[in-house]
């Protein structure tokens, strides 16, 4: 529920700067989420399970929500770029089979150009 409400706050407000009350609520929700997450971690450890490990992302979430009072996360998030980097990594990994290391980068570039070209042809065909 905390994460859902946090996402609503960030997505529903298109402004570059969140109103002070929204930024305060965002920080409060992030703190509440961390408390619940910590409870899940402790409960899992009591049961001998390694679940809900404390991660850097949780700490980063607190900072992201605190900094939202100065610049809305929506103004700076990078979903599209992260997706592109992930796809590029997958492409590079698929090019490694049977390719000498010194030729890998040129093969990846050729495959990228081929993909971009196919995408453009599909786009222009509409």
C-alpha cells in the first residue's frame, strides 16, 4: 500500500517540484515502507529463511523520497534509458557466441544498426 500510494503521488503530479505536503507524505510513506520491510526481514530470519534482504535500493528509496522535496522524481526518472541499456546488454551477450573478443564491439554495432533499420522500416510502413 505504501509503494502504491508513493507511485500515485509521483505519477499524478506532473510538476517539476512537488508541493510540500506531497513531498512530506512521500517521505513518510517511504519510512513506513522500510519499517514494514524490516519486519518482514526479521520474521523471515526467525523462520530460518533468507527473504527480504536489506538492499541498497531500499536505502536509495529513502533518499529519492527525501530529495523529492527539491525535484520531483518524475522529472528525472530514467525508465526508457534503463530499458535500452538492458536490451543493449542482451544484444551484446547474444553476439558473444563464436565471436572473437576483438570483433565483438563491431558486431554489436552492426546488429544495433540492423535493428534500428528494421524498426524504422516498420515505423514508416504504418
